């Protein structure tokens, strides 16, 4: 088989297909980064609330419907935007 025959059988992506693929990859990466930043913001908010609420007495926490035993978990769940998905 001659070189020209081998080269003619190779499929080459068109510039439009390559651009579409690159664009799709960039969009996918952007979605991932947005989700990651949102998760960081959620857990930062939970940590800030925990810092405020951990100083309260057990009675004050109980009045708010919270328990010291589950405070961290409850706050993380309440701040997690992906919990409903």
C-alpha cells in the first residue's frame, strides 16, 4: 500500500469539529469549576454558622431545634445546594 493510499484512509477532523470539541471541553471545565466554587462557598457558610452556634448553650441550641451532637452535620446539610438534586 502506498503512502498516499494510507493517508487518504486517515480521517481528519474538520476545523469546525475540532473547535466544537474544544468548546465543549471548556464548557465542561467551566461547569466543574462553578460547582466546585459553589461547594466551597456552601461549606464556608456552614463553617461560619458553626462558629457562631457552637458558643451557644445546649438549651439555646435546643430552642433553635438543634443538637450539639449533630450541629456540624445539620449545618453542612442546610448549606448544601446540591442536596435537593
